[in-house]
C-alpha cells in the first residue's frame, strides 16, 4: 500500500522523477569518490613532504609513520572501492584519521602556530566522526519503529555525532563577530580574515550566518542524545519510538545545517589557499584540509542516503508482514 502511493506520487510529479533519478546518481558519484579519497590523501601526503623538503633535510614524521599511513590508506581505499570487507576498511580509515588528528595536534615536528595545528586536527577529527557515523547508521531505529540496538554500534554512531558536533560548535564560535563575543581574539581574526577579498565587504554577514548555522547544527546533533535519555549501557537496550523519532528528525536537521556550513566555509574561507600559505601553512597541507571537508560533506550525504534506504527497506518489510 505504502509503496503504491509512493510510486503514484513519483509518476505524477516531474520534480519527483528528477530527484528520484538524479539523487541516486549523485550518491553513487560520492560513494565512488569517497571510496578512493584515501588514495588522494596518500598522494597529498607525499606532495606535502616534498614541499617541506625544500627547506628541511629531515622529514617532519618518522619514515615508518609515513609508510604506515600510505599503506593503511591504500588498504582502506582498496577495501572500500573493491567492496572487500567494507566495514573493516571504514574502521581502518577511521583509525587513520584519528591518528592524523593526533599528529597535527601533538607531534613535536609539526612546527606550526597553535591555531593552525588545532584547525587541521579539528577537521580531521570531524572526518573520522563521519566515518564512525556511517558505521553505526544502519543500526539506529527510525521513527515508528521499536527495536533493539547493539550498544557497540550505537556507541560508534554517538561518538561520531559527538566529534562532528564538537567541530561544528568550535567552527561556529570562531566566526562570532569579535565585537559581540571574543573567544580567542587572535584566532578569530585569523579565521575571519581568510575570506576571499572579493567577499570582504560581506565578511561580517557571512561570519554571522556561519555562526548561526554551525551552532544550530551542533545543537541539533547533540541535544537529542542528552535530552531523550536513551540508555545503551547493556549489551542490547530497548529504544523507545518517540526517542527514535526525535533522533531521526534532529539528525536530518543537523545534517542540513552542517552541510550548508561546511560548504560555505570551504567556498568563502578554506579555498583561499594563498592566505593560509602566507600565515604558515603549506599548499598541500591546506589541500588535505579541503579533502577532509569533502569527506565531511559527502559522508553526511551518504549517511542520509543510508537512513533513507534503511527506511525504505523496513517500510517494505512491514508492508509485507501486514
């Protein structure tokens, strides 16, 4: 019954037909690129090392760390693109992103300003959060369902959402107009001054919009986990359907806010590569950050697609049982 109504609506609406045809194609393209993004990151790693070699006689990382990152990126990308143990490949890529964040933040040879190091680490953490959320996405019950969720799988989802929420909150705070709220004056000035000169007259307006969008996205992600009182302390735990509905709707809203925020941040600020190079970054290191931004956006879109597909399959199963 439900499937028939949905089919009728698609057939009667030209816009729906266009979305029905184009969105899976977009999703497939994102899947294809994301499955191979670790290979591109490996290439940028070696290009970044070559760029630094112009001024240094020793690499910033131990050679074995470099080889390990290249090998893990190759294995993870091969696993995803060839669909060989894709979940294991996602775990591997998550570990790689987390270790990259650690290197950015704490490695002694990463001689950059404090904010640049934290900035790179924050984007890498958000990318790892996207991978974790993808790992747990298929286990979260949707509205109208009452199911039992393995605590380990829910933990992956919740941890991933927490990392993305933290990234969104910090990004929003750093784009607060300095005259209103000062978190770290120097850091806020560096961040907000990175806008492309052609948009400089709109800087205050764009920064204000980014603040609202990122903080709203962070709130939409984190508040339901705190307010609904969902418990997952045992090996399996029942999940109330009202909690599931709140999580689902809030997740969709948070997805929309963060996608808009990251796309705007990328277009107006992060792609101004000459500025970031002028304050101490390298060209290929900034390209790596842009790749992390792509992982965040494409991963969120793919996760949303996973939710939609899971909703469709479960609805069909329910219709068959009825």
